[in-house]
């Protein structure tokens, strides 16, 4: 799997209009903005994209638009955040029909699941489609332990995990087969996770600051620790300005402050207050992203 689906993969926001509909013009604009950078893939329907709030029809539409503008043929990761096997399979088959390359699947979150239930969940999705699957290990009430992940990774189509806990990331990177892809979603310390074995990042920060993240990734690959750490110092204030839940509205505000097309969050998610917005502006300025 070396060289495949690795690197910086921004999880797109889905801009909404004030009345809660997808702003397709803004979505196209954001997709093109990200793609004009030399990103290595693109994702939609995940946490940053408010995927849990998207209907099946809306998720299909975002994938359709993304494929329309994907002239570079970047790998497309389709986020699936559903609460039953039946719903997840339906969304997975839609993604396959729309020529997504990878499924990024969150464990069920409302009732949770046993280890046996989690294994059965991912096995059923794998059997229902031909697409490779990355587990998005973000659900606080249903954590996939390193030991459980190793069992699930025996399913042929499970190719990796997106990990928010840097300690578990380091453990999985050591314990898993070398072909398994471990992605970082540890926004505060991306560089440290690369050193620990992450093969790239699917992080809101890559969406907010794609060039900054690409520069750091290149510095890591080139062994330029001083440059990577210099960039890390610029990243942390940005992350601190948006990480508190609910975060999608904050991510969109950071995008909008750059003159981009983030739109608004879907209610009841809301944007930041004026004090938070000012902290965001200062963080972007500190990172050299605003004049």
C-alpha cells in the first residue's frame, strides 16, 4: 500500500445557506480551492463536513459535485457516519456507485457496540461493496482499541484507520502490519504523529490551512525537523481556536476569514462569538495566512 492513499487529505466542509440547504456554488468553490494545492486526496461526509447531519441524498449530491470538479482524479474518501449496518451499507453502495475510491467509516455512536458487534459491522460493509475501508476512530462511546483494530484489519478491505488519540496512533502504527495505513487526526500535534508512524493526515487543519500542512509534510519527508517544528508552532493556535465542540461552525469561520466559501453550519451548530472570531483572526495572522 506504500505510496497509495497517503499524504494530506483534507476533509471538506459542506457549506450551507442560512436556511440549511447545501450551497452548491460554495461547495464547488471550496473543492477547487483545495484541489489547486497539491493535496493527495479529498474527503467529504466526515465530521468536518457535518456528515452525521447529511441525508443519503445530500451525501450523494456532494459526491456527485466533487467528482464533477475532480479534474486531477484525486482519490475521493466518502465519509459514512450512520447508526445501523443497514444505513451504512446503503451509503457505502451509493459511494461506490458514484466512484468514490475509499470509504471512511465511523463506528456506530448512539447505542455503541461490543467488540463482536463492531467486527460484524465492518465485515458486513466490506462484504456489501468492493471499496477499501478506513475506520474513523473518533467515537468516544465506541472506541476501537488497538487490539480490536488488529482483528478487524484481518478483513481484506480494511486498509487503515484515522486516529484522534496520539498514543493509540503510535501503538497501532507499531502493532499493525506495515501495509496498514494510519492517518492522523491529532490536529494539535500532526508532526509528532508523523514521527510516530502516521502515513498522512485527514484533519480539519488540512482543510483550513492546506499549504501549511503540505509544507510540514514535505519537511517531514525531507528530514527537515527545524522547518516542521517551526510550522507546528504556527498550527497550534489555529487548532485551539476551533477544537472545542461543536467545531464545524468554527472551522467554517476560519475558512470564511480567509475570503473562502465556507458558508454556515447546519443548525443547531452555530458559528463562533466575536471574541472567538478575533482569536481565530489573530491565529491566522500569526500563521501568515492573513495580511
